[in-house]
C-alpha cells in the first residue's frame, strides 16, 4: 500500500454524477448515496476522490460552511491512506495547488469558509455524519497527531425520503397544507441568527450557510401571536418565532427545532418527527460527527 494517495479534484456536477453512477452500477458498499445525489444537484461542494474510474473513497467539502463529509466503500486501508495524505494543520485547499481561490470566492460570494481554508494555519475542523466507526477512529487518531483536541458525538440517526410515488406524496402535502394558518414564514436574517443560537451542532460558518438557506426559501418557521408574513411568505417582523426547519446547501434538513416553552403542545420535535414519518421518511443509518479544535498547549 502506498503511503500517500494524490486525491483527484472533482468540481463539476457532470463529473460528480459520473462517479455516482459508477458507484451505483458496481453495487459497492458505499452508503448515503441519496444524500450524495442531492448534494451534487445543488452544486455547492467539491469532491476529492482516490480513483475516478474505480472510486473507493471520497472527501466532500461543503463550500458554504466548511463541513467535511466522507463517502467510503468500507476499505479501511484506502480510507486511512487518503486521510493521512492531507496536511490537516493548514487550510484544506492549500493541499491542492490546482484549486483556484478566486473561482471559489466568486462562487460563494466571498464566503468566510473559503478564506479560512486558504490560511496557513487552521484551528477547527468538523466532519459530519460519518457512519463507519472505524473511519471515525482513524480521523480521531490522525487529528490527534496534529495536536487537535477531538470530540466525537454520540450516534444519531439519519432519515431519508425516497420519492417513489410523487402523486401520493403531493396528496399528503395538500392534506397537511389544510392545517396552515398564515403564521408560517420564510426566516429572515434576524430569524437565522436567533435560530442558529439554539443549534448545538453549529460551526464557524453556520450563519452564512443558513443565510443561503433563507435566500433560497429553505429556512422556514412558525411565528406565534400574529407573526404572519407578507405576500411572498417573508416574515413581517412581528410575533415570536417558536419553531423552524433549516435545510442546508446539500439538501438536508439539519435544524428542526421548537422552543422549549412550546413543547408538549403538539408543536415539538417529537410531533415533527412523527410528521416526517407520515410523509415517508425512513430511518437509515446511525452516524457520528467529529469536532476538532487545535490544542497548542
């Protein structure tokens, strides 16, 4: 086994879809392919792949919030070699001289995550939703060698909605729309700041990520006491935001939350999860996330 693998940069949607099709056709042990497909469609991540023709390991870097995802077929030696090929002390993109900084800055409206990962030294890394426990251990071991203090989350579940009968899904949505009362809103930037303060998984650039969600109509919530919205569904600024749902730039719902004082009234997370199950979401994998903070002491 080589001591280093030169990961191949894959930026374009077409090339990422080709890799996804190879993975599907070969019937490999890759998981989370539904998530990968959504991620490609939105187009705000870059892939770093061990082998274009026969991929076994992929690092996906989310451009808006600098979160890192791993796609693997379970080959632990390949995973270890790929992860060891990165110098994690420096900005991630500095490992790849062919990446154009200005191109990424223009694509993300000069996002802070891009600037951060062109720095000569970084202090924080986040890997999200990794299902393979052995790979989690490898990441922790490697980052510890780089003097990061590493925190591994407890296991939590992913839910996936496979749309096999679109007509049936639309019927269910119309049924649920009967319960709308006009206090549903698209979150504005002030709402985003408020909601983000309650998110236990927030990172350095979560606010920028969720502002993108707001701009694209993917951050919505409910305001009590006459919240309401204007004709375009935007918050009118009145009322108290009591619950919300934020969808990231990879197509995932990540922050489904109800304020504690409103729980137990049919509006809390349990009710929200039950609603998701009624819509057809299925529990798939148990995953873990990893937070690493540089420890210079």
